[in-house]
C-alpha cells in the first residue's frame, strides 16, 4: 500500500493539518479520499459570503481541482 498526498498549488493551503486528498494505491486499484473542502479561492478568501449556492459551486470546483 502506498499513500500519495495531494495539495494542488491552485488551491488555498488547508486550514488545519490535513491534505486536500490522499490517494491510496492498493496494487490492482486505488482509493481517493477528498478531505475538508471549504468555499475558499486560491488565496484563502471566502467565496460567496451569504450565498450558499455559490459556496457549493466553489466547493465542487475545488474538488474537481483536487481530482
């Protein structure tokens, strides 16, 4: 089993001690765990203050970037 930690430079630095994603190689396959995505832009600024729909879009944009 091999672990690969993924923290793209295009995303804000995680606000705690975690990685945006961890890929676990299992020989014939792999698992990807996506962690703690927040509605932050690349500089760490909140996107869509008081706009839950815009915040959700940013979170999914961040997940797309991680994967």
